[in-house]
């Protein structure tokens, strides 16, 4: 992926700006995946929306407005972030006199987080699908256990190294954490045992000290796409839509249902804002309210035909006056 980013064909001033912008982003430590996302968003904008030179303010404003129209909240936010950073770079380079995204007052939209709630029997069935007699199957099974036990993001889990595993915890390093904040995740004894078993089957010629923990059968890091491909196979067998990220949702929901504290959940999930965590808490509260309405035993003790009022006298005119 890095090589593809370096092979941008420079055909115009805009392309030169794009290449320089991406080079600067990579030097600043932006992940390759993020830089690649920036590349495609900006290529689409410059190729299909901007008519003429980027220094033509009228055309630039029009292109930005058209580009950001009719997009989902999530894609709108990603596009706006990318454009704002690119235009700030153009300002620094003297190519623009203003940032059109800021000048027009575009604001990020509130994203409605879709939380997937799988029942326990679905998760149990999923755990029984990987073939634990194969390296890939044992890896996927162990990964599932870790995600269900800690709520770790799949992308973070795939970057863990052997040295990040301790007997009773996992270290999510700053450089692999999505929020760039390191955290330590406690793990259950059953997960610790499963990880040790998985490590024991590694090839002797691999890097068995600083290597990738959940590597592929070649001993190297696998992509998120490869893990998703495995889950699609499992989903097809189960005839249900399920992905690695759904296990993170499952962890959070059942953590709340079992009485877990919202602040503890925030730290485990690596959320930067508490409102992200409270989405799960509110959903669980909704579960409790619905369950109470269905299963409260009170109505079983009441006679549904009883309509009389007992020992209560209706108020008469003048009552309570002196």
C-alpha cells in the first residue's frame, strides 16, 4: 500500500500539491490506511468536482459545496476533515488565500452509531466455527476470545506483538491505538491460556520475540480485509451478517448488562469521549425497560376484572375548606 502511494502520477499543479500533502502527512506519522483514504478522497474531488485551477475561488467554493452534498454523515465528516487539512496545507504553501471549508462554515455532523446486538446463541455458534486444528482457524478463534473479553478494536488486535501479551493483560501501544493513547486491557484466564496455546504452535523460524502475535500462516501481519474475509465465510455458514467489529459491540453491551461501570468501559474501549460509551449504556437501559414491561410479575397478582375503588372516598364540594 505504501508503494502505491509513492507512485502518484504528477500531471498537474493539483497533483503536485496532492503528492506533497500526502508526503507531509506520512512524515507526521499518519497511518498508511488514513493516508490512502486521503488520497482517494482528494483525487475524486480534484478530478471530478473542481473545474479549472484550485486558485479560482469561485470554482473552488462551488466544487466544495457540490462534493460535500448528499453524503452520509460518516462519509461527510471524513471528506470534510480531509478537505480542511488539505486546504490548510495549501494556505501554508501560498496557493490559497483562505480555507473554503472554514469560510463557508461547514461543521461536522453527529454520526448515529449503529450498534449490532447479537444474541448469545449466535456468538456461541460463531466460536464453534473456526477449525482449531489449522493455524488460521486457531488464530481466528483466539482473536474472537480476545475481542469478546476486552472489546479491543480488530485493527488494534492485528498489530499486537508477542511482547504486548502479558500473563493477565494486553498492552495496546500508543502507535497502534486508534486514539494514539496507550491502554492496558485485563484478560481472563481462559483467554490467557488460549493465547499461550496459539503462541506454542508458531513456526520455530519466525520472530518469536517481537513478531506479530496474531500473524498469518506466513508469520507476517495480516490485513483487516483478510480477517473480514474469514468472517464472511463464517457469516455465510450461519446465514447471518456478522463481522469482527460486532464482537466489540457484544463485549460493550454485555459488560453493561452485567453491571459494568461506564467509566471503566470507556477506558477499556479506548473512547476519547464518554458520550461514545454512553451509547451502549443507553441501549442496555432500553433493554431493561422493555424486559420490565414484558416480565414484571406484578400483573400476575392483580385481578384484571377488579375495577372497584376500596376505602377511598371521592372528594365532595367544599372538602378541605375552613
